[in-house]
């Protein structure tokens, strides 16, 4: 028996007809369309389908389309006032849960407020310049061997190449590095700034209060100083024509005085010195294209100019110039507004606020804020049963889904606005400490401004929408009949969502606790690290341009001083690099420190082969002392085989006189690499005194007395180990940050748990009372109310531990090469802390509920 196939028109076309057609015309139009369809379908279904679609589209005319049903706006002023009134009433009625939500959101929002204030201020950098939209700088990317490095500097020869471009208005050269001591009646005082061209004051908008901006920087040895510098040196501001005498000779004539530049400027200076003051360059053209360590190029683009054309010209210059040079370089334009928050270029001027750091900060802020939003969602969904009748009644009285939705969104926004007030208080309390943790704190102002407050309010409104969106959708979708009967569909799915959000909260809290534990151990590890040299009983004294001979002559007279040695850098904290040529290999970059013959014995460094620097050759450079890593780089198997070999260093042939055992010459974030000691008296910057004294105060008093005989500057002596350990103060900062964030995350989680436990205790009070009447003990009842939360905490730990371990293994080696590894004890200790806090929070309510007299509970029920 054959099956009879019933022809059915395309479903989507039929649904479209039902959607747009008026109800009083639908039956007639749909019936005619079906009749025509069935008639044609007997011969060809395909033709029938096309005919049906055509008829549906043909009847889609204005007179056949449904008219929208008039309804009251859900966001008209009267309704909005009602929403706010109901929201405030509900907040007052459910005071306990409202306080938990307000404090949770306030804590969660506080970190975001710091981020908003930071970004809001950083975005104002250099906005005070009149031509800010058309000012650009030129950055470079150098390729030397296998190294590809990006610099904020550029060859000054570029100014000649682009100055004649028709779309370039002005080009200025800036030379960094002016830092001199100026003679004064009260002793020498420091002055720092830049060498600039006269057009600098026309490209950048700095206010000249005395003098002529056009002529101030045209002559050699002319200088423009700020008003604060003028007051410091002359006690008045109108000092045009007066002179400043350098401590090492030379006079500068003040050509103009300017107002102090705003703090939010990437150019930081007290003085501008005419570029013609610099001595004439004796380097060849090729050398000038290759060596431009402190030169910066800025240009002002004409209003009708396109920076793309300048970039094209720079590309052509780079291709032409570096064809036959040993290095390669390319140049790019960078807008003034991109300098402060742009990429991290080497030798960049001014403070840097890298975008990557801002993004990391934003992620951390989100990790703190989202749990607070989860708290609100959890508590709101948990209270769904109590508010179901309210929603059902509203819908029965004519309330539509959108009105219920906006009611709950309004309620959440009101809560976040209350939370904003508390959050701003936390912001003001944490602001000073937050600024002290930042390297560029002196260039940062996080004061509240109308613009910042406006951003705070907008952020609070956005947070309210994010936190309230799920509860609003959930309540708006409740069926009124089921809600009035307390029969809510989807309660199990809502429960699952609550559990998922709770697990995420505890996982984040566990991650912060574990990070705090591990970073504490890393800090102790770094403080006790064996650098491979002696750190104790050594006092470091920066020479501050005092000759080593005078320091040696005065300090060696003191009884506590056993020996004195000199170096260019503080071992373990800093060093310089240079390029080394060898007949057998390509040029290699090698780390270096300049020392004298007493250095190795003073710091207890072990010679594996060869000898120390001879004392009699202190005034001329012939030898180097290399480490084991240097030998490995050049394929030298035995230390003894390296003795006598020569290497070309900065056009000098230097002979290996000794080999020392590997030690940590750089901070621990770097591995031990190729290194050598050199001798060069002009590169010496520090004296290291080997002392034996039981009274440090007396020792430093004696040093101060001797220092006053050889310098007018303040003595800056410190114990070497203190200076070395201060180099790892970043871990103290990290511990503060992680501790603060961890405290916020844990507090938010515990507030959320407290709210859930309180609600659970209230809703299960009758069950607990019946169980108690039936003989259940307080322990059993406490366990009954607590076990679900304990399970969630353990699940969170099992998720948070591997994720935190993975992140730690990714991040920690980038922070420090020599780092600790996360172990089982760290996990167990973090677990103990989280579970203890969780149990204390749970017990504060569950024990109270378990001890309640069941007669009172059952009577109220």
C-alpha cells in the first residue's frame, strides 16, 4: 500500500505571512494561498512552492500589515521614578542582603576606579600643546646581527632629509643627557634638561614669561630655564641676561625664563640649552647614521599634510642609507599622543605607561569586579522564590516583560550607585599607596576631577547593567501563573548557574592566596640567594665626579676601612655591554664592569686560571678577566687555554689575563651570560670600602667628615648588601599588590558566601527544626547546612590550583630567571587558608541556625 504524501508549503514563508498579516485578514489570505498551492502542487511541487512564496510577498502591503499595539513606554519619567521608588523600598525591606550586595560591589569596583583614574590622567599627557594633533617623533628599529631592537632615538641627519618636504612645517633636534652641577653661593646645585634647536619653542607650547622665545636659543651657551630653576638659583624669575657657571668650567647665559611645564608631559626638564652649544661632530657620515644613542627628532606636520607621505620618504631614506653599512635600520613616525602609552622603545624620554601593562591591569580589575557581580546574581536568583509572587502579581495586573526587566535593572543600578560612594572612599584611601607602587608616580595625579567623577558614574551604571542583566532576564521570563503558585520552572538550571558562579569566585580567591604564598617564598629565596661573591662588610660610595685618588687618600686614613676598590657599577644590580670581535667568530655582545686591581679580592671572586690585574697598569687598559660563560661562547674548553688570547673591544686589542668562576653580575631576572672585567679609570663611578666596624653610626659619621673635605655634595654611602637587597624591592611591591587584590577577592567571596548561607539558613529553618525535634545533633545539622559549600570550595581548589600553577610557570620566569617552583606545600597551605576562612564564614550562621529553639521556628512557620 503506497503512502500518501501531503504537500506542505514552505514553512518559513507561512510563518512570515502569519507574522506580518493582520489577524482579521489572515484567514482569507492564507486560505486563498493554500488553495492555489494545492491546485498547482498536483502537477509540480517546486512550482507550487515558488507560487506560494510569491503570493506571500505579493500580499505584504501596507494595508495588510499589522499595526503595532499601543503600549506605555517602559522608560518614561513617571515609570522610571516608580522603578527607583520600588528599588529603594526593596533595598530597605531586604536590608541584610542589600548591604552585602552594596559592600561586595563597592570592593569589586574599587580597583576599576584606580584603573579609570589612571587611564583618564595618562590620556591627558601632552594635551596642552597647541599643535598636538600635528606633532610627530621619529623612532627607529635597528638590526645588529641577530638582534632586532626598537629605539625612541633617530639619526639627526634625518632632519636634513625631511626638512625640505613640502608637508613638513618645522623639524627640531633634541639631544638628551644635559645634567650638570651649577656653582652657587650655598654650594653646587644640579640642573638637567635637553639641548634643543630654536624651533623647539614654536613646535611645543611652553609659555615664556621673560625674554624672547625666537632669539633665546640661537646663540651657543644660551639657556632657557624654568621659573622654579630661576628661583632656586637667583631667588627671582626675571633673570634674562644673567649667567650660570658650571662646576667644571663654562658659562651659560639665560636667554629666557619659562613657566614650569605641566606634570603630564613626556618631556621633563628644568633647562633648555641651545643646540649650537654642542661641539661639532667629528664622526663620519656613516658613523652618524649608525650611532645616535641620545638624539631625538620631532617634526610638525602641516595641517594639510599626510603622515603617510613622510613615512614613505623615511622608508626610501632607510633603504638608500643602510645598503652598505654593517647594521640595518628602519624608521617610523609616532604621533605625540602615542608616546606615553605607546610601545616600549629603548631610551624613550619621560615616563612610560605601556598598553600591555594597562591591559594586564584591566584584566586584574575584571577579575575583582566579576565576582562581585556574581554575588549579586547568586543572591538575586536565590531570592527568586520569595519574589516570585511579586513578579506574578505584577504580570497579572498588566506588567509586561520589558517592564519587569527594567525594574530589576533599575534596582541593580541603584545598588551600584550606592556602592560607588563607598568605592570612591576606598579609592581615596588606596590612592596614595597605589601611586607609591608605580615607577612613574611623580608624573601621576589621581585627584578627583569632574571628568573623572563622570567616568566613575558611567562605570557604575555599566556595572549595574552587567550585574543585573541575568536576574532581570530571569525574573522577566517568569510565568505569572506558575510564579503565583510558587512553581518556577528552570529552578534546577538556576541552581547550577549559582554553583558555577560560586566555584569561579572561590577559584579566583584560591589563585590570589596561592600567588601570595608563592611570591612570599620567592622574596625569601631572592633575599637569601648566593650571588657567588662577598656581600657583607662592604660600603658603597658613589663618587659623584670626585676622583678615585682623592677618595682613596681620605678614606684609607680611617681605621675601620680595611681596603678600597673602585668600579663602574654595583655588582648584582647593574652593568654595561659592549661588542667583542674575534677572528674565529662573529661579533658578540658581552656584559662588562670596569674595576681596579683590588676588586676581585675585596668581593672574594675565585680565579680559575691566570692572574688578577697588575697594580702598575691601572692608568692604561691592556687586559680583561673573563668568566666561564665567556669561554663557552667562544668554544674554549679549559680556562687555562684562554690565557693570552686577544679580542678586539672598541677598537682595542685586549688580552685575557685571568678567568673567574661564574657569578651573578646582573639582577636575578637574567641568566649568567658572557662577561668580563675591564680597567678604565674614566669609567669608574663607585668606591667600595671593605670595613670592620661594630658601630655603623660612628663609621658613617667618620666617612661624612672625610667626604666634606673632598666634595660639597652630600655623601650617599650605603652598605652593599642593603643596596643589593633594595634592588629586589619589586617583590615587596608585588606582595603588597597581590595581598591587596587577594584581600579584596577573598572579602568579596566571603560576603557572597555569607549571603548564600544566610539565605539557606532562612529557607531551611523549618527542615532544621524538624530534624532537631527528630533527634539530630548540632554537629549533624551544621554539617547538613555546610556540606554543599565545602564541596564547592574543594571543586574550586581543584580547578584553581592547576590554572594558577600554569600561569605561575608562564609568568615567573619572565619576572626572574632564578625562581622557585610551585610545590605541594604551597597548594596545601593555600587550601588550608581558604577552607578555614570559608568554614568560619559558614559556621557563623549554620551553628546559629542549628542552636535555634525549634519550637520558636515551627511556631513562626
